[in-house]
């Protein structure tokens, strides 16, 4: 599986993504995250890209229903990964078009990402 979700250290929802991300896998992980949001109320999300190779070719990647239902409950979104993916990830997450604060951190900067997630800015 290219993506796994779990709650990690309090109110952080952790997505581990590797290989080629499939649409069905993403939807399953988003469903698990949505269940966590319903239980917790608010959540911060950390996405760690490890050996990420992009997205599978599929239809309906433009489906924003998860964002529409949950953005009000997502405090921040941090992504950690190879810098080559930064611009594409910002496009994929619609940075600047959503009310969620979204930042990208380079490989090896998971600690900095967690610090940012837990800051009060």
C-alpha cells in the first residue's frame, strides 16, 4: 500500500506515503482521517513522503469533497519530502485556495514540521 494513516502523538494525523499514490488508497486513508476528525473535533496533519514516485493516472483527482467536509477541522497541514515534489504537492493540496495553513519541509525535516504543527502561529 502506498499510503497509511494513523493518529500520532495527540492531535496529529500522520499519513505515510510511498511509491505511487493510488486514488482508491487515498480515499481509504482520507476516510480513516475523517473518522479521527469526527472523534477528536480538530486535527493537525503531517504527511511524510518516503520514496514517493507520484500519483497514478486516474480520473477524479479533482474531487475536493474531503476538503469541503473537513477543512474547518484541520488546523494545519505539513508535508515532508523530497524538494522535487514541492510545487506539485502544493498544487495537489490547493495551497492558498483552502483555509488550511499548508507548509512543505525537505527530507529529514520531520522534527521541524512537527514543531511548526505544534506552534501557535
